[in-house]
């Protein structure tokens, strides 16, 4: 069964209010995470059952709200640079009754990550794409053993894979994403899969160093 077939077998039911807000956000400058990508993220969360979640790129807090509604025992730290989005996210967290489980930071992730010390079971990376490679050392440090790093938009309109020609103005961001993908695929501490869902997802699982490595080939 391919990924799309798998997603069709996973119940994907959102609170009606949340689904409506997601639909409204699709037409804005910072659209909500695509439905298929969110379904995969929630499936991963359901399997991992995280107690601590880190999100880079809060936007309006719709994806993180969905995560917290799915993971009833989880606490979330989320980082957003744009104040208007951060305020909207805080309103949404309150409206959906999850605000007491959220630490919403208004800051640049590049400034915040180095100061964080908690270990996270799930990290949802959906911030500035050109910064993924720069965030990676801290994200790896912050992952708990068997933690999952879920990076969104890593294929970016087919430009990163070469399926579509890269516009000249986007060559720099595409090269940074390619660097990120090379880094997580070549790191022996990660088991990484690149999945063509939405604009591409990279799921990297951090190996528990107390366990023997398995001989699963990287794709």
C-alpha cells in the first residue's frame, strides 16, 4: 500500500470549527497545512504518542491545535516570528481549550532554538524553508531518542526534486532544502523517508543510541 492508500485508511476527522478555520486559511498568504500532510502528521503523532511537541512556524495555530486535540497528554512549544499570526494562534488555542498546554513564543526560531533544553518526542518543522539546514543541529539535539522530525514542504513545487524547473529567484532556497535533505539522509543517527505528500515531507526518526542499529535501507 502506498502512502496515499495508507492515509485513506486512517480516520481523519477534525473538529468542525477547526476544519472551517483551516478552509478559510487556505486562501490567505500563510495557508494552513494541506489536508493530506496534516493527515500524515496526525497519523505519525498517533503512533508516536508524544508528550512534548515542538513546532517551528505557528502561523494561526491550526496544525498545532489539531495535534493537541489528537494528543491529549501532550504539551506544545511553538515559535512564530509574525506578531499578527502569533496573536491569532493564541486566540485559537484559547477557543479550542488547549491554551494551558501551549508555550507560544513570538521570536525567531534561530534565536530560540539554542536556548531550549527540553527534549521533544515530535518536532514539526514548517518555518522558513531556507533555514531548515541551519536549524538542524539544534533540532537534532532537542529530539528525544526515537523522536520524530517531521519537515514540511521539502520538495517545494517539484523544484527540489528536479521535476519542475527552478525559477532563478528560488535557486537559493531550493539549494538550502537540498542541503537539508542530504544532511538528514546521510546522518547515521537518522532514519529518513522523503514522502511525496503535499509539497513533500521528510520524516526523520532519531535512533536510540542504546539500541543496535537496524539494517533498514534509506530511501
